[in-house]
C-alpha cells in the first residue's frame, strides 16, 4: 500500500503546481484531474432522473406495443417452442390477438411452468419475483421513512442544492440519524424473511422434482459417479468392490468404468468442422445453380491433415475435392480408432447404477464427506451435462489449473480498471474528452449531431460487447480449470461474473474518484509544508468516501431506470431478427444454418443471474443513501418478471437442465450484497453521526446476523434439497432385480463417452443444387467397389469412358442423389424435421422438451427382455447379444445411440449394452399435421419392417488398398446411406448398398427401421 501511495503521489506531484494556482483554467491536465475527481459533474441536472424515467417507460411501452403487433405474424421467432415441443412440454396455446399473450402469463402457475419450461426456468422466475417483492417492500420502508427525514435535516442555506441531493444524508452534520439504523434492521429482516420463505419453497419444488415421472424414470437419478479411482481399482468389478467395502449393506449395482478414447473426440470435432466447411463452400458456390461462378472454390489444406506436407506449400487447392476427401479420411480414422478401443487403458472415473433411487442417494449422502478407498462418490449428472474431456483430470492437475485460472481472472479484473474509468469519463460524455483534447473539441462543436449519435452508440455498444464476451471468456476458463459438468461450469461463471461486476463496476467505479481526490488533497497539503501523515490525518478518507457515494448515487438511479430498455429489447428479440435477416439476405447460409435459425435458442442463465444479482447489490448498497434507487430497482423487476416469463414459456429453452441447483449460488450472493449494504450504512452513521459512534455500534451486528442466517439456512435446507433420501442404506432383496428395468438401462452407452456412439454428421446440400451436384463433384460417382478390388483404371475410377448418372430405383426417369450428401428440400428447412436428431437437439434443449431425452429409462416389455427372467451373466452388465435375430430385429453385435437410434458397431472388448430397438418403439413426438409427421412419406416406410442385412468388418488389406489408390489431390467418395446419417427421409430415394466393401459401410451410424410389435 505504501508503494502504491508513493507512485500515485509522484504522478500527482507533476501537476501539483497547476492544481494549486489554477492559472490556466483550460489546461487539459487540470480538466483531467477534475474529471477524475468528479466524472459526473456535467451529466446530472435537475431533470436527469425525470428524463431517464420518461425515456425508459416510453421506449419500453413502444417496444411492447410493437411486439404485440408483430408477434402473431412471426411465430418462428416469438413462439418457436409452441411448434417444436411435445404435448407434455408444450406451452399454453396463445391466440392471434394483439394482447392475447397476456392471458397465458397470468394463468400459468409455477407448477405448470415446471412442466412447460423445466425446473431451472421455474427457479429463475421465482428468484426474479423474490427480487421484485423485496424491493417493493423496502421501497415502502426506505422512501416512507428516509426521504422525509433527509429532506428536513439537509441544510441548504445557499438555495442552489439540487432537489435529489437533498434526499441524501450528504449535508447532515452531527445529528442522530437513528432512522437509518432502524431502516437498516428493517431491510435485513425483510431480506432474511423473503430468502427464508423462498428457500423453503425451493426445497418443496426440489421434492416435487424428485417425485416427478421424468426424474423417477431417469437413469442418472439412480446412478453414482466415482471420480479419482485408484489405478488398481479401475475396472467394472473394482467399482463394485469399492462401494461394497465402504457400504457393505448396499445392494447389487450395475457398474461401468470409463475407457480412454484418446484422439476420437478430436477426430470427430475435426470431422464436424470439415463437414460444415464443405457445406459453406457448396452453399456459396451453388447459390445460383444455373449460373455457377467461373472458378471453382479453393482453400488451403488443414494443418491437422497428416498428408499436409504432400500439398504444395502456400498454394490453394480445389476446396470441394479436398474437403470431401478429408471427410472420408476422418471417417475411416474414427472407425479404426473405435475398433481399437479394447486395446486401450481404463480411466480414473466410472459409474454405478442401482435399482432404487433412494439407495443411490443414501450412498452418496453417506459418502459426501469421505472417500471410498481414495475415490470421491457423488450423484451422477445427466449424461449430456458431463464435460467428458475434464473427467480424467487428476486432483493435482485440477487444483493447479484452478489456481492459475483464478490468478488470470484476478489480473483481468485489475486490468479492466483503467478502461472502465475511461469509458465512464469520456465515452459516456464526449464533451469531457473535448475538455482535455482541444482539437477534438473543435470537431465536436462543428459536428455536434454526428458526435451525439456516436456518444449514444459508442458507450452502450462497447459496454454490451464486453458483457457479451465476458461470459464466453469465463466459460472457457472454467472448462480449463477442470469443471466436470456444464451446469457446474455455469454456476462458476455466475460467481466469477458477479465478482468481476461488483469489484469493477461498483466498488472501483464508486471509489475511484474518492481515492483520486484523497491522493490529490494529500499531495496538495504536502506541497504546503505539512508532513505526509499529518496530511493524511487532515483528509479523512471515510468522509471523502461518504460524500463521493452521495454524489454518485443519482447516477445509479438513472442507470437502473434505463435497464428497462434491456428487458424490452430481450422481449423484442431484436438481435435475433437482425441476425436472421442479415444471414438470409446478405450471405449464403447452408441448409444446416437455415435449420438452426428456426430452432428455439437456449437461455443464458449465467448472464441473466449475474445482471439480477448485480442490480440488486447496487440498489441495496445505495438504498440507505439515496432511497430513490429502491423504486427504480422495483420497477425494473416488476416489468422483467413478466417479460422473462414469456421468453421462458414460448421462446427460450434450457440447454442443460440442472434441476434448480442455481439457488445456493444466488442465495449466497444476495447475502453478500446485503452485507455490503450494511457496511455502507455503517459508514454513513459513523461519519455523519452525533460523534459518539453509538449508532455505528448499533449497526455493527448486522453483517454477523446475515452470516449466521446463511449458516442456518445451509444446515437446514441444503441436504434435503440435494438428496432424495438420506436414510440408512438397507440391502434390497435380490429378487428385485428381476422386475427392475435397470437390466435394460444401457449404462455403458448412456454414461459412455459420446465419442463411442456419436453418429457422424452428413454434409447437407439444398435440393435446388441436387442435379448439378454430381457434375461439379469430380470424385468417384459410384460406391468405389472397383477401387477396393484393386482395379485402379475401372470405369468408376479414372478412365475416360462416359459414365451415365445412376437412376433412382424408386422414381424411374429421375437420377439418384449423390451418395454421401443429404439433400434438403426447401420445405424441410425447419427445425421441426430435425429436432430429434442429436446433432441439432443437443444445442437446443438436448431433446428434453421434444420427448426424446436420452436419460429416460423406458419401461420394459416382453420384446426388450434379454434374459427371460434370469440373472445377467456378469455384474458389470456386459451381456452377449443373441446370435440369431428375429425377423425385423437389428443386426446382432450392434448397439444404437440413445438419442438418434442410429446403429453403430461397438468395439470388441467393451461392454455392449442392450439395444433399445428390441422394445416396441413409441413415438413420443407431437405432430399437428401430416407434414410434420416423422417418416410419413413412402421413402421411409417401404421397408420399415425389413431385417437389416448382416455385415462384416472390412479388413486392413481393403483399407490399405483404399489409401494406396487415393492421391493427395484426389477426392474420395462420401458414404451415408439412403436416408443420410441421421435417418432423415428424403424426397429422392437414393437406394442403398450394404456391401461391406463400399464406403457407405464405414459410416458409424445407420438408421434402424421401426418395427411393429404385433409382428414379433
């Protein structure tokens, strides 16, 4: 602290003479010093608050009216969930009337909201309502008690004091302000009361969530996750022994140990990126199929390509040929890597699943504060919630990374102080910049209209950009720090964002001018001959801080009033409309991008929670000094609680459901904000009290009361909120396994790394370019059988013979689409057709609101029973599939993705979970008309009951021959199958060939046909 004081003293010393004499009133250095001491001296007048209130209410009302007029005619943007959600999760119907959207918001209860939007949405709106109710109550208390007292006690002998400054205790000297002490206690009692009441209500919601059908049927609810498993116990049997050693009375469990997938996730990521890049190239090149560009698209080869060195350095190559070849190579690499999985080692985490949810939770509760032979046992999250890349991380690595990440976040927070101060001083009011920059002042005077627009746009734009980028930065840092789950990462992002905002935008922003004024005054006094410590004692820092907080308090009133504009803009979805319009009109969007534009967006809980906590902290801190800040906050939450309810019901989806686990983070931060407000009240009564500091002593217990309240709530509610059951673990009878659906839970695939069963995506091409696609693609135009057989000069290879386009077997006279590409007609550029495909649903609700959650255990049926009432052959749940399939049953040895129902060949040596398609399929999706029915066309139903043809795995000789005949600049043939890799029905039936020598075989996901249970 002494070093910082010396540095700042040296900086100020250079301007001390100008600070004392003021010979040149227009000196830029003098103006800068004055601006740093009081950056708002020219901004807040008598009408500032009324202007902010009028513009806020006016623009909010205008946007709400415009929304009411546009909403009925643009349901793709303003009600996507109404179209895509299934019957169970669909929001209430909404009419076409301009004000019809008010009725569902009024009638939808919290219980209905949980069914329509999920538990996280219900907790979010409950927190918003709690903030509204808190500020409505303390507004009555604060404004009713403090405003009359402040206005009467403030001395205004000059008659020039602004009216809103008389509503602060700034000019109250040596008078007992016991009313502020009383208000402080009333504020704390009100906040504690609402927090306690809502804590109880959240507990009730969590118990309802535990008892819900979805939770009771979910596999994750009865599964434990074991982390940091010792190497000697890293096996399926080892997991069971570890739990039995600590909890010997536990019942039989299914266990699965994780296996090292090594580079498979990176290969899949490269494949997805290459597919999207090829789609972008084709969309731009084939934008007008009748008038193709003169030159073919070119690109640089990928540096991750093993054959990168064989290409000419620094030269572009044909993009279409290279990208198709690169996709084919990546698919082969993924196939080979999956087949070699049995040769790789196990990892330090695994899962154990039980018959009874209560038993799983009881075991997790019993082991919450201790380890099972070195492993940490916790409740398993949902499979789509896990950050798989961080799971194998060791405790030492995770601790070190968290330390490093927290260090960099601290550095970022400190570095942002200077830009934040410059934005607050100059961008908010460009006239301040003209005071220290004479040349700019000339431009400002000559082009006042232009610079007024810049001033109105620059500061909000830069600030908004920072607020958009910060969550992204903190998410990536949290992933680097080792967070195991996405919901846990989001909770950490809320904590980091809140700390950043409170420190930089509240504490530093409020204290900056005080610190600067204090240092300038101390240096000024030392120039007059006073000793440094005498000068510090003369200038009381507490008094300067109190005066600075009172001076800046009107700014926060206007700032909170303007927040209503942000809430209205969220309702209008302006960014979505602008982005969608620009994408469609000024670029060449791919079919995939067009589909994603119609999907419901995910709700950014971390950012909105941070905003609400930050607004609440600001209002609580300044509520005792400027009571007008309280009704400003109450107005914001009163409006936003309705607007956010509409957004969560009809527009946004929860990308990853946590079941309301954000509540503890919110509660702790709200308690922290209340403690800061208590410190501000303590400062006010200490500085402006009667001199005995009796009032300060009376306020001192408030922070400790809040700390004790937090401890009480944590001990009373947290365990019941987190665990379904905390009783003793009683061993279940072995016969319970015979009737429990756990035997068909697919534990290995549900809680296996997605790289093991994730289907590879197919390049999508618009149907208008279907006819010309084969002519611009210069690779092989058949399945490549001749090349695999060694005939490099065959007709399908590289001869000069004329090759006729293959004909569509289902539609005579029409050519078949090029294999390996998914043709998307204009009528199917809608998320409705793709909402059950993993590649789309994972980013837009995970399939939970579409009736295809991958965590739900379907009830067992006679067709799904593999053991006919007998015990499975091993504890680890690795049965052998039947050798002879029924008619209409899937291929033996092949399992199916729980989200896409697409078949893959599972590596040998790894647990092969029971295939879900053995049970009669039930389509839980909702269709309002035949056009939205899944697979309702003839192309998808002609052979729906046919059995799949048995296949064999291609040997290494065939794969090596393929690589021999593939030149660095040539293009390989893409695979895919007649319905694409995700099973999308096409208008043009491309047929199919199950020959294992064709490239189509290398695709890891094929669509099994649905079976009629009556024919089994």
